[in-house]
C-alpha cells in the first residue's frame, strides 16, 4: 500500500475514536514545527474533537447514505470520510473516481482523486494525475507526484522537470475551501434524512469536514525538501535557482499551511541579508500575523455555538483560505496587515 502523507502527518493511532484531544494536538504541533509553523490550539482541537464526532454506526450509515445519493458532492464527502483515519485501503478511491466521472471538469474533485489514489492498493498514480493536468493545467500541485517518483529513483532530469513545472505554475491549489463547502452541505443533509438541517447541524458538519478535508488534500512535500537542500543545491547545476523559483510557486497557494511552507523554503534558500531575503522576511511577517490572528477568530473555534453561521457561504465565495480569513478580519474589525508594533507570539525559529 502506498503511504498517504498529508502535510500535517498526524499518526493514525492519534486519530482513533477514543483518542484524547491533547494527543492529536501534540502530534500536529510536531508536524507544524518541522515547517517552522505555529500549530494553533484552536485549529488542532477542532481537528481532534470533530474527526470522530459520531459513533461508528452513525458514521458508517452516513457514508452509506452519501454513496446511495450518488451525486458528485455526496460521493466526494463519502470518499473523504471513508478514508479518514484508515490505516489501509478503504475503497475510497473507487468512490471518488465515480464522482470524477460524473463531474469530469471539477478541478477540486480531480485533486481529491489524486490524493485518495495514494491510499489505494491498485491505483496507478499517473491516471488521476493525467486527468488533473487536463482540467487544471496551470496548477503546480499536479506535479508533486512526478517529483516524488523522480526523487525515489534519483532521476535528476525528472526532478528538474517537476520543479520547473511547479516554478512556472500560476497557482498551487488544493481546493480546501471549495471541498469543505461542497461536502459539509451533503453530510449535514444526509444526517437529517430529508429534513432541513439546523444551523447547529450544519456547523457541526462543517467543522468535521474541515478536519477531514485538510487531512485528505494537503500534499506530500518530503520530496521537495529532499531535492532542495544539502549536496543537491551544491552539486546539481542550476538546482538552487530552480528551487528558489519552485518555492515561490508554493506561495501561490490557497491555504495558509502551504503558503507558509513556501515562505519557509524561500527563507532557507536565500541569504536573509540579501534584498530578496529581506523581501521574503517582510512577506513572512504579514503571513504570520494573518495566520496567528485568524486562529483567534470564531471561524477557528471548536465550539458549535461560536462557529460562524455564514462559514459555508464565505467558503463558496472565496476559493482561497487566506481570502476567507480576511472576510472574518473585517467582521472582527481587525486590520488586514500587522500594526507596526505587532510581534509574533510564536516561538523564535531559524528559517
């Protein structure tokens, strides 16, 4: 079985139905620390508390109803829920493949299929990747699989080709907001079995799917870091410049986490006292402020009564998590950019 390694690689043992919230928080914090990012307690508590919010029987019944409904969104929700926390092939790829067949132009479903293929025993990665390239040709995320395979073979030409594709891409999207909006609505609806879901039930489904989708769509990045550090930068002609451009490609992301990864990588690849290094540090300060402040808003709350009722509407209207965050900044009367005297509450870090 191929390993499904999201960016926040929380061990499956920490996702068991009886897992303590603190266990998941510690695991996720360690994963974030590898990237020099801050793991917000609110976000990780949300992830932990909602991951297995339902009893096993209710969860299984909900997945069955989602599959029976047979729409692209319901099948996507079923597939993500079915694989979430599983340590072996759950059959989720076959479910999401049906969703892709029904909506072949959906870029978000195409990427979800690529990620769930990685958990399947008999899925050829190149098939869903080919479809993703066809429907989303300017998205660098579609080249991460090729980079991983080239790295495994130490294929220098393949590594450079994949890095070049990422560097030249227009965006690096995992479609977190669109997938949460599409799947949470379906989950809330099937739980009510015909009745209109209450605002509280919709909030519960949204919070759960935020954790599930995050674990499903965030990309593997180990191959990038292996290809862009140490001897490779010194010995492979042109690799340093290529890695710098590819790291910049990561910052054209639609989630805070992937954007932060790109900024961290850029800081590792440029001298901090260079003009480029100083510009990246300034960009990083704005990013850090927005990420930290976002974690203190209600949208990051793990309490149903505090979670904003308009979250799905905001997610539908804003494809990027960062843009959705600015909506809640405005609602809270918080400045979008850090005040002059603002200081990060994160621990000091070395780029």
